[in-house]
């Protein structure tokens, strides 16, 4: 079991980028990024591996233009049923339930720069929330 305490921390082990195709903004992504529906977004899906080489989580990120450094972020925890691609990558059954952390990164003015879905198998993760300091 791993413990997620910081949804913005860099992954300390190996990872593999599995998809980098641009995507049109869905209604949800448009709202998260403050763009119009259908806007072309850059996209990346990264499979994060544990030290033994097992898939620990999937991170799908979307942004406009060039990636830029962020000043802050927010994270929202929920659950999602895995689609076929996610289930295959994580070695789980289709429709299995996983944690979904929606992370959005912001610039100094509070404008969204990038948003991501972190998909974490429930059998491999514990979520620990701490108060802001």
C-alpha cells in the first residue's frame, strides 16, 4: 500500500508516457481549464510504476499551449469506474472502482494552467489528508 499525501508531488520512481495525442476539450475539461468546449488541448497520459515495475497509478493531464510553472493547485477526491484502457494498464477488471484525484494547477493570478486525473487503484492506495499549514 502507498499513501497519497500530496497530489502535486513528483513521482519518485519510473514512469512511462503512453499517450500524447491532442484532444478537443470536453464540457468538463473546458470548465476545469476555463476554455471553450472543443478547444484543442495538449494531452499526456503517464503510467507511474512502483519499484517492482507494477503499475501504481495513471496520470492524464491536459493543458493549452506550452506547459508553464504553476504557483498553486487544488485537488478533489472522488471515485471512478475504470474504462478498458485504464483497467488494462492497471491490471484490473473493467468497471472496477478506483480513486480519482482531479488536480488543477493555477498561475499566480489563480487562472488554471493544467488539469489532470490521477487514477489510483483502491487496493494499492490510502489517501491521507492533512490540514493546510
